[in-house]
C-alpha cells in the first residue's frame, strides 16, 4: 500500500485502485494511464507542484491540458506561480516524479483542483507510484486534500 491508498482507506471513502504495467519509455505518464486503463483522458488528472510565492502548492489538472500558472497563482492568492523544482517536489511530497499523488503527501500542501473535475462522476489520480492510479469522486478528492475548485487548466 502507498500513503495515498492508506489515506483513502483511513478516510473511509469509496475508491478503486487500478494497476497497469508502466512503460518507462512512455512520453506522458497521464496519457499512458488513460490508455492502459481504457478511460477517457478527460477523467485522468495529473498532480503538479508549484512554487507559489515561496510556498509549495499542488494543482490537479486533466492530463491532456496544461496548468495555467497565472490562473493557479490567482486561485492560490499569490502574485506569481512557477513549477517547483523536482528535488523539492520529491522531498516535500514523499513521492517520485510521475508518481506524485495529491493524497497522502508527507506535508499537506495547499491544493487546487481544476473545475473540469466537477463534471466527472469519478476521476483518476496517481496512487503514489508509476503504474498505480486511484479512482474516486471529485468531491472526495477535494475533501481529502482540502482543495478548492478553480479553472486552472488550459
């Protein structure tokens, strides 16, 4: 079990774990997950960590879209946001890149979830390692991460 799955179990929410054979040569972890799990990519979300004015924060956005850093900064209430350095991401979350989950991070970070998640019955996010996704309701994801919804993807 990963910290992400343990966090979902502890919260007693409804969720499903999906495993697949990760291909290290895959150009996109999220698109690979959608293809191998046979789900629309609009329901698969990636976890990105940003430096929001000196504080790390998490943005969860659909894998086919990009994070709008200006929109993220606005949603987080800071002037500017930039992608966080890989070492800082791994040290703070406890996960390796490509397997960063919004759940069960070592340090709870401010989190924003793209508005598009509201239109999905369930979403898929990293379960804490490459080749492992967790499917859950967007409302449960928001509650567990204390995330706000905002239009942060483009």
